[in-house]
C-alpha cells in the first residue's frame, strides 16, 4: 500500500484509531519527482509537508555569490518541507531538489492543521519529531564548536551511513561547512587513517 | 497566583479543562536562583523543564580552550532546559546560569511525559512551541550565510529589544558569533550610523 511506510512512521509515536488513519490517508496524495527536479524553489510558499517513500532530496540555500549551502538531506522515512515558510507564512528561503527519482507522500498544510485540531493524538507524533529535530540541531551546533573538521566528517559517516553512501561527497562537504578543497584534504587523510582511531566523543 | 503566567502561555496554544489545569499545577514547583547561580552544569542530566516567571538566564557551551559560546537567552515567558539531554537521556552539553535573580516554574521530565500521555491536548502546546523554535533556528542558520555581522546585529536588536536591553553586550556578541573586538567595532559603527539605513531584508 502506498501509504504503508507513512503510517508505520506515524504509529511509532501516535496511536490513531483505524477510522482516524483512514481519514488521514484520504488527505494524502503521491507526488513523483525526476532526479534534478525541484520540489520547492526559494521565494515560493511551502504549502505542503512531504514524507519520502522513495528517493533522496537535498535542501540548500543559495547565497548572493551563487554558492549553494546544503542544510538538510532526506531519504526514505524522512520528512521534508520548509519549516520556516510553513510556520511564519513567509516565502521559503531555501531550495529543495531531488538527488534521485523520488516518490513522496504529501499533505497540504491546511489539511494537516485542520486534521490536528480534529485528532489531537497526531500532535504527539509531530511534538516528538520536532523535539528530536531540535535536539539534533543543538548537537550539530555544539559539534561545530567542539569538533574539528575530521571529527565532524567521521561523526557524519558513522551516524548517517545511508546518506554517506547515496549523497555525492561534494554535497556532504557543503553540509559540513567545508570548502570542496578542504573536504578533499580531509577525505584523503581519512582514507589513509584507521577510522577506529577517531573517537566519537560525543557518544551520540 | 504564582502559576498565572505559565498557564497564560499554555492557553495560547492548548485548551485544557479546569480540572486538567489544576492537575498540571499540582505537578509544578517554584525554584529561585540568585544572579550568577547555575541552573544546570554541563555533564549533568537535565531532569526538569523550566518556565521563567521572573529574571533572565544564559545558556552557553564552554569549549576546550575555556571560551564560552552563548547559544540561548531566556527572559519572562520563555522556557529553558537542555533539550539534547532531555530528548536523548544524555548528559547535558551546556551550562545554564542566571544573569539576574530568577523565579522559575519547574516540572520534572517524568511528570511532564506522564501528563502528556494522560492529556494529549497539551501536546499541541509543545508541538507549536518546538515548531516555532525549529523555524527560528533555521532562520538563524540562513542569516549566518546571508547577512554580514552588522546586519545580524541590527536584526537581533530589532527582533529582541528586551534581550538587547537586559543582557550584557559581551554575551550578545558571543551569541552572534563575534569576537569581543569585532563586536566593539560593529557597535561603534552602529552608533554612528542611522539604524534605519539597514534593511531588515529577511522581513521576519
């Protein structure tokens, strides 16, 4: 069933009745994207929340010098949208583009807000998801202050092996805040060194 | 009443019955802190969620060189805790210290989690709070890429006049990622210039 993964994810934190799940599914549609196709472009309004059934996407900010800064990646089981645009009803600041052919489950913000008012049990799912995201963002902020480039690269590879395998290395470099040249140096060093000698000292 | 501000904040997003509010209040206690006293020290477990009734607090990460990096400020009506420690049951990475004498409402994480299971209506309050925080963090991340130091300083002063007034400027400098020297240069320039000429171009 096309919404099976979506429902399995919801069920991890929220208990909806069968009727509520059926009603939620009636609000969902499937969207497909070809590789390199844009889901959202900066300046647009983010009117939907997306769940990744298949594929891989990249969120990036394009600065005034034309440099792309990656801020987020999404693969199967992840959600993707511009939370800034959605929360503050403002034009989106970022671009979201498919790195592979994608199949997404989507729900409009209006339908989602109205469903949340109707079924408070679903609030729990989003509360826990957002809390986890905030905690992860906080950890990333502290890592920028506490780890050097090599340590952050090793942490990323260990924590997100799936992303490391599927996402072009230049995009990971941008996500970690490296220039491509700095990243090449780090990668060469990492290939020579024994990865086990790098302690994952934040333990997360 | 000592929980009046707390309840007024909750009511902005969640509708609890009178009995539920009464039950919630029975789980709350008041904690006071003197100026310079610590609420949490790094390495401890964050076992409570705090709401500021009165006063002002600063969250910071202390790096291995002994430099403090401010990550968050809280005044009346704000919440404060270490979300990383609370979410992942890990020792806290940061320190939280009182900048003024404080009165805090606090609830233990265990009591809060159990109340949320009992009263899903409260999930809505935290879902919206965390969503707003995530959107704000995302905006700050983009500002670091899109604005120069002067623009970020003006944005902060305009967006948070209360924090600008009450928090020592050296702490604001650390929050904005400036060295004290760089901040002094920027502040002198800002005092000479007409603040109106700096466009708040993210419009938030």
